[in-house]
C-alpha cells in the first residue's frame, strides 16, 4: 500500500504520504461502521450490541465454553464477559450449565434462539456484503480476494501478546 491520491485521502490526514497503518485503520473503521449501519436495511429489528454478537460468534465456533475462555478469546475482562453473558441469558440467547469436566465450574452454550439469531445476523451481513462486492469491478473484487489471507494473518499478529504495538506518546512542544 502506498499513499492515496489526494482526492481519496481521508480529510483528517495531511496532504502527501499517509502511512499504510493509518489507511488500513481508517478502512477497517469505515467497513465496521458501514456494516453496522447497513444491517438495519436487511435486518431492521437487530438490536444486539456488537459485543454480544461477537460472543455469539465465538460460542458458535467454541461451545460450550467457560467465561474465562470467552474473555481470553475476546480480550475482555472476565467480569465484562460475565455481565454480557448475564444479559444474554436473560434474553434466552445462551444458557449456563455445569461443566461436565469439572462440576465446580460452569460453561456457557448457545441456545436454539441464540443459534437462530446468529444465523439470521450472519445471513443478513453476507447478503449486504455480496451486494457491495457485486457493485465493484472484477479488478477490485480480485484485489479484495487476494488480500483476505494477508488480512487474516494481520489479525493473528495483532492478536498476539503485544500485538506488534510500540505505543508512543505524542510529543509535546
């Protein structure tokens, strides 16, 4: 990735070279915002907070799971996940059960309602994404398809301890 032409450079960036990391962050932010907003078109009754949707997604792949495991996977505090799970139990999306491997612990599982909600949410997002991809030309769709493995690899690197961060404080005059 190199600098974008001025006409495509986000307004918050100075004219000239824009760092790849900044452009990628901006693209991901815009994609997430657009996905959240566009879901209301195909799925207008959707009211689940993204944190709950993301927990449903994890449970869809790794169920049953302990709260501590969910917290580690989502990089959230166990108390935060516990609170979210409590809300999701109340709405019938998940259930808490005794862990068969350790009767002193509990695990969380998706209910049929949770699985149905996750399937509807995923289907609505795929339909919106398919429509957006269809609006692109073949070259643009090909570029996205070719970038997907690298984007997944980037997500893995970001998920590693330290995530490749070198936090720097802004310099003060």
